[in-house]
């Protein structure tokens, strides 16, 4: 009996059940069927014995159902695999792509009959045809839908529902380099003036001076701030999938990182301690002590959509372009690279997978650093010539 616990995001009990299903007549390999069962362990064991007996009764004549459509499989995959194993934000993204972009176009196709030609046509249609709001999907959004389908069908291959992944045989959509939105030095000064006295003044300053993501800033705890060593540790983030805010682990191993903060950030955070103490006193018994550095006025986690709206107010007050909050992360990278901060350090502070990715995104600002390096070398040459 192969039964494994698979806790779901909402805390409900679930069990991964694996059944022996004879041997594949074509390959001779042992076949396995996998299902997810919700209920108590005793109920799961009872169901496993019943289902295994049904499969065993068919003996060598057991045939795995082949009439499952792609829509049926994808919804089962979301429930049985994605829901227990993926972060809530990733799960939400996959659900959106499955329901909005994949099932309407390919859902009726039997899973076993899906071909690379159909996948390629689906991808081309997404790039060409207007969506719900009359605009074509961006290449990045099409790429994300492509990756969602590819991930789902990799599991189908692993479960031997498909001999190979038809999505993997189709080239993903080409991504053209996009200009990232950043603030100039003069605009950063305007932002600093507009944010002065705001209850989240320290958050904006920390954002453009460290490059932390919004969720990382909202999940930052005082225990993650070491004033003596001058470091910030990214150990969690705050996210939402349309409901209440929740805390989750960093998006990757590299995202869980410790950075050395500029002294200017340490100074503004010390002032923020006093501001938060005043809010705590005002809230009294209504304060929710979760140890967060940038919570709401009552100590609860800030919702990312609410934080974005707060940013719009401060941004417009400063007279800045209509960029989203994420431009502060890009601003850190652009200013740091232009000032000659090593690419590897900037990449590490941003939590990128590798410096190559950072280099591709911020190539323009590396050119500024190269020019500064050339000017420095020219000064050396003039000095040596006397």
C-alpha cells in the first residue's frame, strides 16, 4: 500500500494514492496510477484497497482510460498535483492560464491526441488574435501560458499518460528585450520629498536603495533587520491571490538572501521604529503584533494591491511617470550599475538566478558603467604620460 500525506494550502487533509496497474504491453515497464484522496487516513486506506482490487481484477486486461480530454486532465492536474505542491501565487497563475487561455482553445482535444502542430497553432493564435479586452496578449504572457501547459504535461509524461510532451517540441515565443521603467536621480529626489512624513516613507526609501520586491518588503520582520551588522535578510514575503494577504517562503533559494543595507536605509529604519511605536500606542488592544516592519496601521500584513494604490498616491504627488511600484526595484539596479557597483553583487542583491539574467535586463546601465570605467582609464593614461 502506497499512501503519502499531501497537505493542501487550506489545511485540508489529502493523500497521494499510488496503484499498481500491471505492465505496459509495449515497454514491459510497471505502470502506476496516481490519485489524490481527501479525507481521513483510514478512509484513504479503505478507498485504496477497493480501487486496487478493481484494477487487479482486470489483470493483464487493465486499460488506462484514454478518453480523457485535455480540459479534464488539466483540472485534475491542478487539483491533484498543483494545489498540494505549488505556492499559492504560482497556483493562481496556472489556474488563470488554464481557464482563460488553454481550455477554451484546446480543452476538447483528447489528451492522448494532442500534437505539437496543435500546440504551435494555439501559441500563434494567442500572439495574433485579440483577447477579452481587444488587445493581443504580450509575448511574455503567451510564454507564461506555454510554460503552464508544458509543466502540466510533464506530469502526464511522468505518470505515463503520454509518451512525450508535445509542448516541448514547440519553440516558445520569442521575447524581445523590453525597456525597464526606472526613475532618474532627479525623480528619486522628487519621490523623497513627496514621501517625507508619510507613514511608509521608510518603505519607499528601502525599496529604491536595496531592490527588494514589494512582497519581500511587506514580509520583512524586525527580526530580519540587524542594525548592528547593517543587514537585511529576506526570509518570507507577503502575497495575495485575490483574498486575504498570506505569508509565503521566498520564490526561490536565491531569493532567500541577506544583503548589506546602505547606512541611509539603516537611518530611515531607525526613524521608522519610532513612528511604528506611536502607531502601536494609538492602536492599543487593536494592534496585531506580527513583528512586521511595514504593516498596516494596526500591525496586520499589508495587501500588495493596497500597497500599489498607496504608491500611486505618492508617485502622483511627486509628479513621476505612471510607473508601477516595481520601478523602484529597477531604479536600484540602474543606479547601482551606473555607479559602478559590480554586476555580480547587484544580481545577488536582487535575488536573480544568475548575473547573466541581470546583464540582459539592465544592459543599458552597464554601458554607463563601462563609459565611467573608460573615463577612469583615460585619467590613468594621462597621469602616466605626465
